[in-house]
């Protein structure tokens, strides 16, 4: 029987206790403060202090140095924690385990210079500032980085950046101090060597937030998705992250763990949705029967449980591979969980809405927003179509190398080819 490491279970229980005793009871207060227009509610700041004091901090960063604050969890250990954090949209922030800061910190850990780490990584690890990753563009199919139009041109000791980005998560948040901008430095280079990553402070002249985009007509003060313009933005050459032309490879290193964390949190939210389905089905009656007596309701709950448990095991396997063989070797499994989890996430949210009926489409339950997040999940971090292509290509390559089932000709009728 599969079982998570004992440290993972102990940490999960510790986080769950803090979540149940301190975070969940303050959910209504957090929403009240957030609806007043503040980007970081006061209760969130208070809970961060409490979580940090308990050592429940930076749990999603397995590469923490000895002098950096945090738990140094493996990816597999963090799967159990992330499920708990996924139960509320803002819970991850309390523990400094939220996107986009976690994958950005991983990029800085891997590729930043000592000076860049002092300036940006240290305050991010301390939770003193926020960050954003600016890749997606409104006029380009950004799933193919070769389409990116933002240009980063060297002039003497500076880079000059011109372009337009959007869906740069939290780039307009009041705490955001630095952007990791993806742009083209070598347009004539091979496809995977054209892009570079540059660190751009948010107070740079020429950088402007145009608007905060709604996601399915929903705006958030605490989790923004702005459209931004870079007009002759100048930064020192020392703000280059890694080396010129290595942006694509570095971005892939960032996306593996980021996709894993998104999937983990989604599974936690799906657990909440299944619980809500069961609760509603026991409370609601139609035509003289409780709706949990109908086969359609039983099927919705049963399929949700089957699909969610299958996805959890896929995610845990991907996390184990990330820990043991690395991001590149786990590419197929990362793509598999991205597709599988996004689809069951949407399906479970849809079933929850259906069981709640008219109430399901309102904000009275988390189902409607979960559905919109799940539908968006099938696009961000790479659309399903791209991941399915990756899975098929890697599967074919593995079959060619390993010959998983031997000579297939022997399985054909009469040995015919």
C-alpha cells in the first residue's frame, strides 16, 4: 500500500491544525477586508507572523540553503501540505507558499548571481516583497515562446525593453517589487535560444500597468492579472538572469514545480467541493426524495472520488520523480498531471454547481469561482493541447527505446504486419 513519508504526514497534520484553528475561522474576516479594496488584508499579515513563528514557512522550496528560512520539504512531502493550502484561495500566502513567488524564488535560487539573490531572493524568502513573471502576451500565442514579440536590446551597459505583456500574476499588487520579464534578445538564433530573462523593478521608468484583467468577469484585489506595457524600460546588464539566450530552458525549469504546485492545490479544493456535494445532497429534497437517493447524484459523487484519487496518485508520482530524477526526466508526468487535474477539477466543480442548482452559480458557495479557475487552468501553464502533444511525443520515444511490450508483430493476427 502506498504511503507518504512520515515527515510529510506529520507536517500535513501540523499545517492542518493551524489551518483549522487560525486560517479557516478567519475566512469571512479576510474576505471582508479584501472587499474593502486592500491588496493584503491585515488578518493575512497577522497569520503570516504566527505561521512563521511556528516554522511553517517556505515549505515549497526544496533547495533552501542552510541560512535561508523554511522547512526544506521535498516535492513529495509538499504534496500533502499543498492539499490543505488549496482549501482556500488565500491560504498559501499565509505560509509564503504561493504563486508566482515560489517558482520565481526557485528561478533565483538556480540562476541568480550573489548580488541578485541579496537584492531580490532574500526579501522574497522573508515575505517582505512580492514578484511576478511576465511572459504571456496579448497578440501572441505564448504557448510557443518563438512567437513572443517583446524585445530586449542591449545598449552599452543597459538593456532596453519594449513590449506588452498580460496575465503577469500580481504584477500590480502593492507588494510586487520585481518582474522576471521574458523577451527576445537574439531574434535570429535557433528557436529555443532567442529568449532571455531580465529582472525589472516595478518602479522602472517606462513600465506601466494598463489594467487589471477580469477572469470570467471576476476581479480580485489580492490576486491580480494585469496587462502591462514596457516602453523603453532600461535596466543594467547586471539584471540579466542567467545567460543570454537561456530564457527558454530556465523557464522550463520554473514551470515543472509550478505546475505541480497548482495541481496539488487544485486537489485540495476538489476535496472541499466533494464534501459540499455530499452535504447538499443530504439536505435537499425533490419530488419527495432526498437527492442523494438519485442515481445521478450518486454517480456525480462517486466519479468525483474516483477521478480525484487517481489524480492524487499521478501527482504524487510526478513529485517523486521531480525529487529523484529531476525536472527534465519528469516532463511526461508533469504534462500528464497538468491535463488530468485541470479536467477533473473542472468536472468536479461543474458537478458541484449542478447539485447546488441556482445557488451553485452564485458566490454563496466556492463552486462558481472554482469552475472559472478550473477552466482557466486548462489554458495557463500551457494549454491542454500542448501538453497532450508532449505526452504523445515522449510516449512514442519511450516505446522506440524500451519496446515496452516486445515485438508487436507477435500480437497481430497471424503475425501479419
